C-alpha cells in the first residue's frame, strides 16, 4: 500500500498540472514589488495582502471566484475571516513593499507549488473601487513581482429591455500580454460573483434574466500575463469598481416550484424534496438536495406546474458537464442541450414545450450543493 503512494501522487500531479516545489520548506522567502495608481504614480500606504488560493476554497464552494475578485471580497465591510489571515504589507512612499514568508507557506499539502495571490487596492478603498491581483508561484527564495497597477476601466452600465450593458476602456499595452476581458455580476454587497462572461471590443451585453429580481452590481475584469523574477509567469487580474445594477427581469416561472433530486447516472430514480432549495430564489446558498438511503443527488427535476415553451435555463453552482432534459409527463425525457460551465445559461432551440426540466450530471457527479436552477418560459 505504501509503495503505491508515489504512483498515486504522481498521477494526481499529472491530472492537476501541479509541480513539486524546489524551495526548502524551512527557508525564508522574500517577496517584493510595487503598487501603482492607474496614472503610474506610487500608491503610498496601500495594503498588499498575499494569500494562497486554496484559502478561499470553502468561501466560494459552489459559487464563482471569478479571477480578480479577491480584492473586492476583502474590501467588503464584512470581509470574511480569511482576509485577516495570510500575509500583509504596507507600501512605502515610493509604493514599494516587501514581506517574508516561510517556504512552507508557498507550498501545498504534499509539497507542490501553491498559487499565491497578491491583492492590491488604493488606501481607503471599498468594493466600489478598482483592485488588482497578481497570481504567481514561488520558484526561488527571492521573488520580485512586476508592478501591480490599478486599471482605470472607465466602466459604465446601461440597462435596456432585457439586457444589462457594460462598457469599459481597453487595457493599456503596458499592463501585460495577451489580454482578455470579462463582465461580472455580483449580488449587491456580496463577495462571490453571481455571473461572469467573456467580453470584447470594450462591451458586454448580459441577459437581465441571470440577475432575476436580485439587486446587483457589475464590474469589468481584465486578465494579462507579466514577468517577474524568482517566479514563473505572473497573471495579472484587473477589476474595476462595482457599479449598481437594477433588477428588471423579475422572478422566473420556476421560482418556488417543487422539485425532486435525481439519483444515479444510468438507472435514474428520484427523491422528492420537502422544500426545493434549487428554486427558492437564494442565488448565493447551496440547495442541499437530499437522496434516499444516502444516495448521491446527481441533479434535479423542476416541475413547472404546466407545459410551457422553455426559453431559457440558468444553472448556478453546478459542477462538471450537465445534461438539460425536458419532459411533458415526467417519465419520458429528451435531451435538448448541455452545460459545461458554472454559472451557465442555455436557450433550447425552438423553445420546446415541457412541464418538467431535468438538469443532471451524466457522470454521476454529486450535485447536491448546486445553488439555483432557473427556468424561463414565454
């Protein structure tokens, strides 16, 4: 049994893309860098927080940790406890900072290179102000990070019938290579994202139905690669300040509709839920679907109450590949699409008529902690 452990660990490393750290766990690692405002001036007296990404796993389990949102999470008035852990430094008059970690602080449980995040925001910032996060690994005892520069995104929100528009300025060339952009929605005042989608050409249009009747906030995000010393490629995640967004779509027809948990992956059975956490309108808490005899809940069936054209399905807090299936009688189902991301939305071609909508993991993956499945009809 002990002889097989290295084989198991090696297989795990191949699957996850992790590598073993060459830094002595007992060594002192010095990490330094600088924080700059969008105009290039030094950010004096700014707090720089460094965390391991794994510290945030429990905080956003089932939700969305859109890369770059760590700054806004820790700037919230009721910031989670993890924000008070990790390592913190204050920049000097020239915007520079330096702090020391143990080699073990830069590694995972089995000595792999951990991904660290250095979060920077201007002094006195709130979640309504921009922040920048540098993601990196430690490969030597001295690490020099590239400058963490705030992004003046000039983000603006517009709302029209059925859509939330977000515009932003391009990322300057000096902010990194191979830039990509995203639009993000948050429940007002909450930490993890409710929705994230790619954006380009300075604009994104988000279907208002993903926000439902929940007041929200929108932000623009950007990602680019930079170089440092004593580290591999550094990924810079830039986040604009949040802007208020009105909820205009209202509640979906599936709100508070009954549901059953799907059990199994081949021979499917179901388990009725006393109350349906997957349709309760709480977009930020797990549904906690339960099965009979400790069976794993691999999905959910929502009963719309009557047959209607299904126009839009939104899934939040799910994991892995999902099949979207519909039925008029609750017995015979046909697949109309798949979902591969979380959160994800899907508009069935032709708007087929159905009373029952089933969203499940065909692999048998546990979906008991999915957040919300919303079904829209005409």
